[in-house]
C-alpha cells in the first residue's frame, strides 16, 4: 500500500525544531496569556503511546506571534533518548513545553500503601533498580507476583485477575484502579494498571513510558515536571521547562462532542473517523486554532485507511483536549487531596463530578 500523501516520514528524529510560529525572543513574552491569566506554553504536544514504536505518534501545536496556536499533522515520536531535547529545541530558550501522554502516571493508592510508597514521582527513580529491579518485568506465573514485581502476566494462558488480587493483598480488582480510572457517566472504567493482557490493558504502555522515557528524562532534566505531583498546572506552566501530564483520548471524545466512543462507533473504522471530521474542524475554528494544511487534510480524510490511522487520530484528539485546557475552556482538574496529588495522579481535564462511586 502506498504511503498516505499527508503522512509524515518515519525516522530516528521524526520531528525537529519548527520555530517560525513561536515568539523569537530569548525568553517568553509575558503578554502571551491564557484566559485564566497564565502564560501559554510555546509548544503543546500530545503523544499517542504504544509498546510498538511504529504506533507512537505525536501531534503538536506551536504558539503563534499573536498568542494563538497552529496545530500540525501527527508525526512519528522517533528516538526516545532525544525526544524531550527535540521538543525543547523547537520551543526555544526560556520557553515551556506542555507534553501529554496517554499512559498512566501514578499508582493505585492501596497498592502504594502496601508497598510503602508515599510519593509517585520520586519512586520512578527507584523502579527497575535494587529491590525494585524486577518491577518492569511482568511476572511469568502467579507465584512471581509481589509488591516489587506487580505487573502480570508475561504471556497469556491460565492467567486471571484473581492472581493479582491475591498476590498484592487487595480485596478486589477495583482496588488496583486509581480514582481517575473509575468509570464515568461518559466512559467505562480503565483497565487495572498492573494487568498486561488484552486490547484495553495499559500496563505495557506504563512500563514503556515510565522506564524508557519519563524516568530517564527525570534523572537528566532538572526542569522536567510531572503534573499534578510537582504542583498545580497553572504554576507549572508559568515556569520554563517541560511539563508532563497524563491524558486519555477516550475522555476527550465527549469533551469535543465526537461520535467516536458512542455505541457502534470505533476509532479503528476509517469511516467513523471521517464522520468526526466536522466536529473536529468546528471545534478548532471556535477555539481559534489554526490548522496546518496537512492536518486539515488528515482530519477530512479520517486519517486515512492505514492501520495507524487510529493512532494519528488519537494523537490529534489528545492535542485538542490539551489545548482546551490551555485556553481555559476546560479546567485541568488539579487535585486537592494529598493521596491523588502525591500518589495516584489525575487525567488532564477529567471532571471528578462525572466519576461513578466505587462499589461498596
């Protein structure tokens, strides 16, 4: 199958500096503000994540001279070691990058309590080392599961949620979901963090994202901050550097009034993605977001017939969801309780009022 005409080429460094749309001074112009009165980041980026590097795509929006944004077509994430360096170079000196990833950032509170973890962000530096050396290696059998090796299973075959429940000492599988993973009146519950089987599982993406991207960057970049663990979003975006947040495109579908996610509609179906071209284009126009010609063409085409169309679709939807927050059109959802703020984390833009209560 020939490549889609608007698709970015793959490569080790798939995206690079594009500064022409960003203010060119040595530091940000403090006159560039959000509706909430805080400085807008030079670059907003959203990565649709996968263990398979070929299915990792990033959509970016660059701040324009007038303080608005121009959104670009999705591109391959490329080399992880240089990922944040490339974003920082594209933003320029003294600027802020706001980067979202659709993998979990945080731990279930009941697991963290049992494991003696009080803060998620510092623990990232410990996972994969010392007594946590097997943390990122999914257990091959139920006997291998323990608090220091919680991901399971390594492969299918005779595996059950009950194995995780028993080995990690919780009462039910819902105890291995964070508060933000609970079902809402707009979507179903997320898969338990440590489960690594099935199309809905998030465990493998968490392993890849934490081990291969966030933890190494946290060790080498002093200005990389993780929301909400390092502070409220407006405060984080007011400081130069890189701000990382957890996103969930499935949460954003309803925010943008998309049909995807409704009954009998699937992001895997190009025709269903095409049906959502109009609401995506309408949202961008109302928000004042300029679209590159390539991105507008991709949206109208439903991101093409190739299998990675769903990934490029979610990369773009996630970006629009982040811009919705940056423009003050939707609150970020900054948590106030210490357990959520320090251990569990939160999904950007999630309204806690929509969460369904946990079963007794």
